[in-house]
C-alpha cells in the first residue's frame, strides 16, 4: 500500500496553471465584471482588481514562507495548524473542503446553464442543465485520478486558450474604443473625494472573490520539482497574472462601451456584454470561440478544484484525521486515487440532490454557491494570514522582516477590511434581502465541527491528534503517567549503598 504522492513531476508553471484554472478568469470577465459595472462601479472596477492584487501579493509572501517550511498537500490546513494549533487547523480543513465543494457544485450548475442553449442552437440537442452538468461531472471524475503531469498538460492548454481569447478581446476593445479614443473617465473617478463607500466595499469584495482559487498552489507541494519553492513562485505568478488580466480586460470593456454608457449596457446585457463588444469589433468566429472558451474554462475550473479537494482529503486521510483509506495512492501513477474517487462520489450525490430537488433558478443558485464558497475562502485566507504572522515570528528561521512581519500584517489588515465589507453588504453580494445570517452561521458551524473533531481525537486518539499538520511524519507520544507516591517517613528503608553508623543495627547503641 502506497501513501506517497509522485514527487518531482510538476514545475512552478504547472502548479500555476492549476491555480489559474481554478479561478476561471474568462468566467469572471463574463459574469462578474458586468455585474460590478451595473452597480455603478465605473473606473473603480479595474482599480479594485489592482488594489486586491496588491493585498494578495502581501499575502503571498507569508504563504510562500509557510509553504517553504511545511511543503505538504494539506496547505492551509497545515499552515493554520502550525500557527494557531491543531483544533484550529482541523476546523480550517473542514471549512476548506466545504467551500471548495460549494464552488464546484456552483460551477457544475453554471456549466449546465451556459451549455444547454448552445447545444440547442449549434446541434439542435435539447438538454436540461443537470444533464450537461452530469456529463461534465463524468469527465472530471474520469480525469481526476490520472497522472498529475498529464492533468497539468490538459489544464495548461485550457488556461492558455482562455488567456489568449481574453487578451484578444481586450486588445480589440482598446484598439477601437468608444468615441475614437481613451478617456480619463474610464481610468479615474470623476470626484475621488466623494466616493460611495458602500459601492467601493462591494467592489473590493467582488474583486477578491474573483481571485478565489489562487491559493490552490499549496496542495501540489509534494508533487513539485522543488517542493519548498515552486508553490510560492506559482502563487506570485498567479496573483500577478490575474491582477493584470482582470484589470486590463475590465478597463477595456469600459473603454469599448464608453464611460457614460457602461453601467446601462452592463445592466441591460449582463453576461452577454463581453460578447456584444467583441461582435462589434471582431469576426463572428471569434465570438463563437469566446463562448467555447467559457465552457472549457468552467470545466477546467471544476477539474482543478476536484484535484485540490482530492489532495486535502488525501492529506487528512494520511494523517488519519479522516479514514486512512483516503491517504492511499495508486501504485502505478501515485495519484491520490482513493481521495479522487471519494470526491467524485460526493459531488455526484450533491449534484443528484440538486437535480432531484428541482432548482427554480439554476443560474442564480450557481452564482450564490460560488459566492458562498468564495466568502468562506476569504475567511480562510484571513485565518491563514494570522497563522503565518504568528508562526513565522514565534519560530523565526531566517526570513526577512518583510516576509516575517510586514507583509503578513498588511495582508491581515487588508483581508480583514475586505471581509468586513463583504459580510456587511452580504445581502447585496448574494442578491437576497432576508435570511443573510444563514451563510455566516453555516460557515461557523462547519469550522466548529472541525474543532470538535480535533478535540475528540485529542481525548480518544492522542497519537493521531499529535500527527495533525505533520504531513504524515511519524510522531512519538509520551504518555503522562502519575508520579509514584513517596513512601511515608516510617516506611523508608536505608539505601544499601549508604554507609551506616557503627551499631546502627542496634538502635540502643547509636549516639549514646
């Protein structure tokens, strides 16, 4: 029975492609950016992506240092354990699994909604959303247990195609802007001194949610060529790429539509805005290619999240926090096959439940699931930033002041501020008016269940508890036995090695 992943198979670029795929950048441009412009974001939309990118660059410094110290597949679970303790780390693991499941289920729904009308118009095939989602699930389940380097090649092709299409649309918008030229109104707000703080907070929250998935570089550490360096380098590369791509593409959409009309067009056209702007400037085949990239991009995101979930399950199984069978790998490929198949089964049950219940509005439900999972990841990023700050300073190991203290403090403050704004305007973010308390309560309950799980292990199985966050390394637990009771004074016997006074065997003659 093997319990190790295949070492040395992924470079920093391959790890970065997995994380980029998980963020689904073209889906962000199609669904998120028009919604941000529709609420009156204007030039603040691209600026929000830049601001969030700077915060996440600071986060990446502490993240990379933690990945260097603990290059294990558990990633956030391991880092939080090192900084905040085993109960908090187990709670983080439970929350991470729940959030990724929510996002993946939402992606399946979005794929079904996006593909069904295209299949009808292109091939005359009528299919319900859940049928397309089930087909996508089957492909993800099929690709899940394959060799990591083969999966990374497939992911790389899909990501490069997305980025190429997004870059082409961006270039077309900037070459042919509305009014014949770029204006200041598309770059800077007209009155920076009187910004709507509610809108600004909502935009920052939306921008941060658009980056959700960049942190999935960590679970591939054990399969990297340089386990202590590649995940950190990949994280920096992913954050920088997303910042530039999303900021430039969103700015180009405002330039193509015109600063005065972007809010109106975004509200009227919604997710069709990107394609409408491209249709005015490019050939029809380019628009069709863009629609195809949306489908392949969502599939790549679902596959990348599947791989991340499988590695979290593998890490928890290897440490026997979850059933040990999850920590087994395939003998030939060394892929986490048991964890991958388990994740496929869980996703199938959730998808079947959603189809059986009968979702009234699949597009809206899918978006809400993705947003809910993204908000949970925001909480996890904040907790991980605090854990990195504490661990790197409690146990210094040669890191500079920027990596050890300054960057984690800045990222903690930035993520905390965005998190406060997101949960303050949770109703607007989810598009609901009441019952918004359900989401934070659900996130808290999931994390609390993980904490209770760890505490139960501490009492019932201390050896497993001691191994939490150790990457499967063997641990030795010394039981704490009660000290032997000191004998009473009258019961003490003289040490046979201790010299006695002459006549001690005859008490009546001692010290006479």
